[in-house]
């Protein structure tokens, strides 16, 4: 019996030592986890102050609140996986911050491109060209979502200022059509503006009749004073109508980009936005007067706002392949970049022309080169021949020379639905991408990234 009691006593001592060791280890780990928990909370708060979405920060803080590091005295503490849970939150915080950074950088890139395109298309009306190099440098060097959002706000302001400057310049130009001009100059302007208006399907207002009246007066040996005054007034009105048509055309292209992106991402209401946009196109084409153009402008403004809100509210949760992936819709001529179901960038594209369509299916990026030179495999005289064409970035996704690449020869406003049928702009099977997006995509896309192409 004595030996048995000694054995039991020894066993009890061993258990006591083990329990003490567990408690000691639990205390040490609890202290370490407490320190890590505090630093993680500070990290999430800092990320929120730097632009991390408030809902993401709130979700992370809630997960941190569920981690209990105080029960170090409980023998089960070491098996509760609190350290793993904390590590997962820290990893998720880093992922969400990087995702926000990529998404906001893509948005800022798109805003910068919109600004530069507007300035380029209206350079005749603007006297102060933008410092493109400086703006691009600021965008690339921004290291937080907050900095990118601030830059985007600055770019939005620049766009508004540029539009205001263009309107003012156009108003000043319209005012130059005055009685001080010789009748011959008025008649020349009349011919030029009537040609523009006719090409845009606009009513020529009273310009042709007033120009004919001035010609008749001059032919009869008169000075044409009253006829010049009438033609001046009608030219001013026609110039304003042409300017309004140009504004609506620019807005129409911007809305096309948004509704196609929404349709490609299948956001709520996207099919309705696409139908509304398509229904408005014949209305815009048929618009002849200022009042009709204003009605189209009002519809497009409303559609633009709705599509943008849909995209902003539904940026994540999409059904896509895990990790980074690229989806291309041939019918929409739209390419969307996803990261674990979150859309981080999108752009209109131009794919293969008739008889040389871009293949459909699931592919993977297996080659990247920058720069690159395309050399036609077809001989001169072939309908498919093209001149040697250098580009800046290429990413090959299918054997036989199928690339995603920039196309310096294609104007930015030509990308999108229908561009695949425009010769010679359409590709020979590749996916042509606006330069600003392609510069971003080349660095964002790792080798092996899936490319899913659908009709």
C-alpha cells in the first residue's frame, strides 16, 4: 500500500508540474497575444485613417473583439487557436488594404485618363496644357487609398475646371462672329459649320437660308448689311448647338463605358441600364435641335449616376476564379480585372475583327514582354496584312500569338462595342487595351493569371 500511495503521489506531482507549466506557458502566450492584439487594432485604425473602407475596418475590429486573450489560466487556452485567429485577421487586414489600394489606384487611373482625353479632344479651346508627367508620377507614388482618393478629387476638379474653360472659350469664339467680319468670312464660316452640322444630323437652323440671302444681296451689288446681321445671329446659334452636340457625344461614350462595365460585372440592374442606353442611341442619332439634345443629355446624366452607384455598391462578391483573374466579354467589348471576387479595374477593349475573332474559353497568361514589336505573318496584299507595329506591353494568353496589349494607333474613344468590326482599328485576334489601363495591368498581372473569354 505504501508503494501504491507513493506512486499516486508521484503522479499527482507530475500532474501539478504539468499544470503549472501549462499555466506558465498560457500566461506568456496571453501576454504576447495581448501585445499583438493591441498592435493589430492600431494597425486597422491606422488603415482606416489612410482610406480603408469603413465597413472593412468595422468588420476587422469585430473579429478582433471576438479574440479572447485573457483566459490564460484555462488549461484549454493553448488549444483555442487564438494565435491563428489573430494571424488570419492580420493577413486579412493586409489583403483588404492592398485591395483598396489597387482599386483606388485603378479608379484614379481611369479619372486621369478621362481628364487627359478631355484635354486632348478639346486642346483647341485650352491654353494651359496639363503636366501629364507630374500627374502620372503623383498617381504612381501614392501609397495609401486616402492619398489616391484625394488625387482623384483633384482630378475631378481639374475636369470641371477644364470643362468650364472650354465653355468659356467656345462662348468667346462664338462672339467673334460679328458684323465686323467681311461678308466673305461669314459665308466661309457658314459653309464650314453647315458641313459639321450635317455630319452630326443637326438642323442647320437658319444658316443656309441666311447665307443664300447674303449671297444674293452681294450679287445684286448691295453691301448685305442686314443679311450679314441675320447670318451672324444664326451662325452664333448653330455654333452653340454644335458645341452642345459634342458635349452630349462625350457624355454618351462615358455612359457606354459604365453600362458595359456594369453588364460585364452583372451588378444589380445592369441589364436595365444596358437596355436604356441602347434605347437612347437612336434618340441621340435623331436629335436635331438643342431641346432634343438637352433631353438626351438629361437621360444620359441620370443613367450615368445610376450605373456608377451600382458599380460602387457591388464591387465585391462576384463569382470569379480564386485570386487574380481577367474576364473579357466579346459582345460587350469589356475587360474586368478581379481579385478574389472584387472588381479592381475595368476597361472597354477592341478584340478580333470578322474572320479573325478572338477565341473564347479559359486561358492563362504564360508570357509577358515589354516592349514588343508585332510583325505581320500575312504578306503585303493580303487583306489581313498590317505594318510593323511596336507596342509597350504584351501578355500572351493563347498559343498562336493571342495577346492582351496596348494599341497606340487606336484612339481611346474608339474602344467598346462595335470597335471589333471597324477596319483597320480592330485586332487580328488579340485584345487591344487603352494604354493607361495596359500599363497598370502589366504590373498587376502575375504569370499564370486566368483569362476567361466569353461571347
